[in-house]
C-alpha cells in the first residue's frame, strides 16, 4: 500500500469512531508510521473534521442534541488518552475517584490522577488535568476498579471511612470485582486493606 492508501485508512478509522472520541497518534500505530499518521491528522484538523486539544491528542467534535452547541471532550477521556500516548499507568485520584464510586457529586475543576510517570499538568477546555507521581504499587498491575477504590479510600482518609462509605462502595462492586480487589490490594497499607475487607464482607 502506498502513502496515500495508508492515509485513507487512517481517515476511514476516524470517520468510523463516535463523535466525542478522544484519540492519540499511537491509536493508529497498526495502520501507518507516526509521520504518516501525524500528517493525516493535521490535514483533518485543517479541514475541521477533528480538533487538536493537546499536542498529539485529538478529539472528534460532538454537538449537544439538546443545546445545539459543541460538547467539550470529557476530562477523563483526555487523561486516559494522554496516558496511552506516554505509556503511563494511571488511576483516578481524589475527587475523581470519589465521584466514580458515588461518594461525591461535586464536579472537580481539577481532575487528579496518580501515575507512574512524572508530575504533569494540562489545561483543557473547562478543566485542568493533574498527574501526580505515585508509587508503582498504586497503579501497576491493578485493575481499574481496584485502583479507584484504593484512591477513593485514601482521599477520604482513615478516620472518614465509616459504615456508610463502606456500604456505598460495596454496592457498586460485583462479586468478581470484590474478589479481584481482595487479591490485588495485598500491597496496600494496613488500614486500606482492612477497609477493603469490610467492603468485600458487606452483605
């Protein structure tokens, strides 16, 4: 296949994804070389088919059916796209983790994630993404659910994890997720392990 053919394959994939999708150069690594992908995505940006929201991070525009206005990319989608591009393992931290488990309804302006990469901050429309360097045990080898539970417990703090919080988290998890949580949390600190045992014992 010639260069033009590879570019058409990249464009075909972009056309096939849903509006609102966030993607990065490496999402097309199975189709073409980085230079070809970069050139093709730049051409799509120039013709307003997609938007560049950060260096190397792109967004397929989406319109609100109710408001008839453009919908900005979801910060969590952008965070995971950045992580893919940089080959980081990340987990939602702080308010983001609490929201994911139904422990808070407050919408954060700063979306914080723990990461095995360096400290980094990115500004996107309507939000800030902040990646905080953490110990590998907080991100590496853990399922997304386990990572979120551990980070939510840490965000609450040892003294604020009561019966209500335990029950809310427990109801969010399937039996399989609880088994994985027990298995994967062996390296967590003692009080986090005890909270997880209570979560998994909750009827």
